[in-house]
């Protein structure tokens, strides 16, 4: 009973921290938060206590891992046999997997398989929690794939997302881990059953923390994605709050956002080409209308427009796909129609058609090319950020040497800072400082470094501490991952790089709180 009360107290403390750093506490939806927390607890009970549930979840994880392992054939061909040593795991195993998953995802886009997944999983989570289908689908995908691969599932939506939705995508990526590295943690010595449980529990936890820190409908979300000027600033940023409010009510002026919606509708309709109207497309449009109505700017993208767009895309029909972009303009003319002018938008239609893969092979080739760009961005950003952190440690060591603290590092400082946090989620105080040190290493460097330090001495700690630390470390929430977010997610939607950078630190907080919430639940159930 004491463990349960201790864990509940830690969960309350974590929720309080999230509320404290929320951008708009008044807009927090209690129903969404309560249901997300309930799902997380139920997952914990299933995967930690119910043998049948744990067996099913482990089987699913191993199946996804088998798909990931198939990328080894291409990696071995290009680089030769590569052992998963600490210094080469990321460069030779993780980055090439991005290329493979990008190609696989592109093929699944073309075949319509991912659209079906959006309808089943994303639509179900969205209906249950009240979150949008794209952000819910991203959270589900993050259970199996990493923060660079999961957004590919919702690629057509990213550029047009609100900041709340974009933040949920970022939190989902930082609170979870990829299947490609899950086995790596277990090879270091982390308990595999805890890693599997943490992976599943992190998905609802990420949505929970995301909707506490940046609630849906917050003031900063009351606009469409604004086009950026040459300096990278959006028109809303340049005009200030008044400009943002004005732009939110002028959906017809946001041509890039309208183009993204047209792309999203075609992407979803392609999964329904055999005649059925895409539920996910209509649901996405319905939520767009609801958000637009709340802002007072009229209808945004109507479901029947999406149906007309789907029908118009069929062979032999001359209707234009731009019908999907009809907005609040009383004349029924979209921003793209106005821009096309006397040409009738033929050039725009041809451009959109040219972006469609010709066949499965073309889809795979285009996906591989996109994946290479993502991998290069991720690698470059990661090198830069981790190197900067190393430089900070050199400076801290030099300054600390003046006071007899030559070994002073940023990791140690964070370790002492997080000792009370680890105690709050259930770690005994005699082990809390060490546990805080592991969490600090994970936050400042990455989870591989933390697991490499924790795993060899795991038997020195109690079973409860082993579980809590493992759950707390199983996530990509660290400063180095900010580089991955900028390089990966920013590569998918370059127009949102500024928003990603501004939300980055808060996303690290959200991912960390999500992992700690799972750790607190594990502490209640174990030991």
C-alpha cells in the first residue's frame, strides 16, 4: 500500500509540473487528460501483471523488430558486417534504417495501407481522447518506430498542423524509443520486459503531457500555418499578436496551408480508390471545421468538399482537385484558384499530379531518396549538438577546477537536480542520487550512454529501482534529440522549423515527464 501511495503522490507531482509549465491552463481538457492517464495505467497492468497481455505485446514488438532487421541486408551489402558496438550503433545501424523505413513507408502510402491504419487506430484514439487523427496516429506509430520514422506516417499533415498538434508529435517522438534501438538497450543489460512495457505506456503518456503543456485550442494555435518570408519569419510573427489573429480569420490567404490540405485529402482518398470514401479524410475535415468555427472564421475544409475532391480525382472527370480548398470565401474561390488566374490552375494541377509515384518501385525509390535526406539531416544535427554539450563540460571542468571540482560535468549537476524527482516517483533515497545521475546522463547526452552506465551495475539496486530507472530512461527525451527534431521533422516540413525550435525545450520536458509517469506507475506495481 505504501508503494501505491508513493507512486500516486509522484504522479500528482508530475501532473502539477506539467500544469505549471502549461502555455494555457484554462484550455486543458480534463477528459482527454483523465482518459490518457487511464489508458496508461491499464497498459501498465496488462504488460507487467497479465501474462497473456504481455505475451501479445511482446509478439507485436518482435514482429516489428523482424521488419527492422530486414534492413540489415542492405546495410551489410553497403558497409559489410557491422557489430552493434557503442561507437557505431547510430552511424551504421540507426541512420540507414531511416532510409529503409522511408522507402517502406512510401510504398505503404502508395498501396493505401497506412490510410487504413489511420482509420482504425488513429480514428479510434482520436474519438476516445478527443485528439486529432494525425497526432493520435503518430503516437501509435511511435510505439514501434522512432521520432524520425513515425512522422512519415502523417507526412501530408505536418506542415498544416496547429502548434498543439505539432507539439504532440514532438512529445510522442521524445517520450518513446524506436524498435531499432530497443534490442540494443536489452543487449546492454536492461530488462527486455520493462523495455516493452515502457514502449507501449509512453504513447498515451506523451499525449497526456502534450495536452497539458500545449492544450488544443490554445491562443497560439488559433491560426493556420503561416507562409514564411525569406528571413524564415512567418507573417504572423512579423505582425505580432494582432497579425496572428487577423491571419487566423483569413484562411484563403494561406496558400501553403491550403496546398497541404489538398495533398492530405488526395493521400487519404488514394487509400479509398476502390470506391469507399475515406473516413479519416472526412474526420480530419470535420475537426478543421470545428476549429475554424471556434475561431469564428467560418467553415474551413468541408467534408463534402473532400468527397467531391475524391470523386474529381477519378479518371474521366474534369473537376479540379482544388475544390477541396474551398474555405470561408463567400464566392467559393480558393487561394490557389485566385493565384492561377487565367490559366485555370492547369499548371498547379500538373505539378500535383507529377508528385504522385508511377508505381510501387517509383514509390520505394522516392522514399529512399527522402530517407537519405532525413538521415543526413539527423546525423549532422546530432554531431553539432552533442559536440556543443561536450564543450560545455570542458568549460564546467575548467571553472570547477578553480574550486577543487575538476570533474564537474553537466551530467553530474543534472544528476543531483533529479535526485528528488527520482525519489518522488518511488526510488528509495539511498539510491535516488545514483538514479538521478542516470536520468541526468540520459537528458544531457542520450539514453545509450545512461543505459551503458546503469546496466552493468543494475544488480546493485532493488527490483523496484531497476524497474523505475529502466522506465525513466526508455525515451529519446534529451538535448541531443532537439537536433533530431530539427533535422528530421524540420526536413519533412521546412516551413515549421521555427515552431519546432521554439517548442523544443518544452517537448523535452514533456517527454521526460511522460517517461517519469510510466516509471511512477511501474514503481507502484513492482516491489
